[in-house]
């Protein structure tokens, strides 16, 4: 489907389009400037194609990072900064991040601190990046075993989402992205959730055949657009997460980030951890009388049918104490207290740990 969609907001301008832009397109949109292409081993070919024009191919410097969550580190950020310095970029230099959430997070962080803030453009190449990571301005990298412990708020003025890159994704990347798409549907409305349910046969084919069936469902692009609109609206109202509105986007993330840390960063995909976290959030909501049994069952059933782990304790948690320590170190504390997002009748609600009886969280994690 020849799909083109532009979302204009004060936070970002998003372009959902059929193909990857090339350097001429980017500089036409972002303004002509010295630039640095940042990619990883998975997206290096895409970066080469972007710079293919004869005018720029020899002039556009490139920084290629090692791929994977385990390389979302200060060392990788330093590699980007060093490449920018060696390329002679000034404050008007343009950092172009090409890849999934790890690449775009680190590129955006590097741009935010380079000479106290350079220019930025992101090209999101994964489903997870398109529906979540590339939009909203959160940047960062993992530090001291904690997910995204160091970071800044630095929205990219321009975000490309080329749909053709989805055809290159392995099944695990689709599974990771679908969890965030399901999360957005839960926060949006029942109509969006029903469309997500309709994607299940397509996703099952991906997981069973280990390839991307064609053609892709036409409403997949519509769901990506919907996710952009939902997150864009929330972020625009609360760009630095100072209120409760943007925090709702963390549904499943407090449990999920702790699971990623306890399992070892990179052991589980972000989406798998968030999916499991949403089920635990349902259990917490049930215990607090916020989430209805019907709502909890619907969410758990969707995630289970998509093949996510929903049971507690999670097989990757070898020691509950390690998980609880990771949970207590969550960076989204308010007044020193953990906050959780639990599903409600129309979306989700924030819950402070101060309203949770002692021992309840540990019982949920243990599956008791």
C-alpha cells in the first residue's frame, strides 16, 4: 500500500512513508547541514543506501555501532560523540539515527549533549521504534545494570518511519514491537484493541514461518499511525512527564524494566518484558479493585494468544530478591515511592506504592 502520513506536532514531525528516505530528502526536510549517520550492524546497509547519491556518498560520515541491548552503553554513546568530533560537526551539525530503539535513543542522547545540543533526525526501522521509542523525546542508555538510567528529554524535530524496513525484521523484533502496539491500544479505546486482535493470524504466521508473509495487512500501517497519534497527543500535553498523563504510557514498564534488569539486559526483548509486565499490572489492578476481572482477562488472553509469557514467576527470574531490588531502583519514582500503571475501565490509572499493602508485589511476582 502506498501509505504516506505526516503527523505535525510541537514535539515532532513524523513521516510514515513507504520507503527509506535518502540524504537529499532528509536535508530538504531538516535543512542543509553537515551530518553524521549513526547506525548499527543491522542497519548499516540502510545507512549506505541513504547516502547513495553521488553528491553525498563520499562526504557523509557514518558511525556504526554494535547491535543489541547489551551495547546500549556509555561506550557506544562515546563512539557517536567521537565520530561527530572527528567529522568536524559543529552545533548546527545533524545527527541522523537509523535503527531501532537502542540506536535512536543513543543517537538522540548524543545529539542532546554534543556542544550542549546539536540537531537531530531519526529514521525508525523497527515496529517497536515506530510505535514507541522514536517518538516522545526520551533519550538514554543503560547504566549500572539499570534500563535507561541515564538520559535526557530531547525530541527529534523530524522522525521518519519507512514501512519497507519492517519486511527485514526477524520474528523477535515483530514480537517486541507488538507488545507496545497492544499497550497503546489498551490506553486508546476498544476499537483500536479490536484491530490489534485482528492482527493475530498475521503475527502467528510470522512466528510459525519465521518470515514475513505478504502482503502485510493494510490496517497495520493504520495501527502504526494510530499509535503515533495516541502517543503524540499524550507527549505533546506533557513533554517532560511532569504530570500523570504521560506516565500512563508506562503501562507494563515498571514490572517490565525490573524483569529486563533481573534477567540481564539483552536476555529478553523490551516488548517481551513489557507484555509480561502488563499482565502483572492487571493482577495488581485486580487486587486494588481498579481493574475488572473482564478487563484483566481480555488483556491477558490477547497477550497469551500472541505467544507472550504471562505466568508468574517468570522463567527468567532466578531470584525474586534480585527482581525486587531492580524494581525498587526504578527511575520513575515519585517522592521516593514507586508508581505503577494499572488498566482501568477506560485506559489506565496511576497507583502509588504507598497504597499497596506490604508483600502484595512480591506475591504477584511469585505467582502466589
